[in-house]
C-alpha cells in the first residue's frame, strides 16, 4: 500500500479535504464510490491503518471487506483482496493491462491475493468494478 497523504491519527480527514488532495483524480474517486454505494448499499467507514498507511475509507459487506480507498496526493489507491475461490485468472483476458499486470505480480497469501491498484483512468475504474462483481454480486 502506498503512503497515504493523511497520516495524523488525531485528524480524521473530511470529504472536502480529501477532494482537495485528490485534485484531478476526484472525478474517478467519486465515480467508483458511487458505484460501490449504489450497487452494494453500503457506506464507507474511515479507518486509521497506522503510521504508514494513515486514514483510508473501507467498505464492508456482510462483515467481509469489499475494498479500501486510500487517498493520495493527486491520485488514489484501491485495495481489493480476492480470495482463493474468487479466481480471476480464468477471466483475466477481460481486464486491461494495468489490472492484469497487478494480478500477475500480486503475491498469493493464505487468504488470497491483495491487489493494490493505483487508479489513473476510467479503464481502471471499469476493471475494479469487474473485480468487485467477481468478489461479490451486487444487489439488484
């Protein structure tokens, strides 16, 4: 995980401050948040992940992690953990080069693969949506 912009444990960031820090990436951030909140009917929770990761926004569904947003300066990172059962390899041809490369390089842990995705385009957002749908089907 990249070093967050918000490292002070005593100062939870506001939406306004996050939007300022994201800069041009703000529209991509908002697009993905809207998809997650509308599709899964969940709200993000601010969590402090320590002195290196700082403040993040984590989304959970039914007690399981869905994804984590990490605001960075002029960009952001998404963490998606895919369990062993959530195989992407059979479907990886549907993903762009960025996600395919991240998936190939991700270490396999006992609980699955941790995909740290620095979002830089609408294609990344579309690929993250596909990953989430594989991880957990959205509400209809």
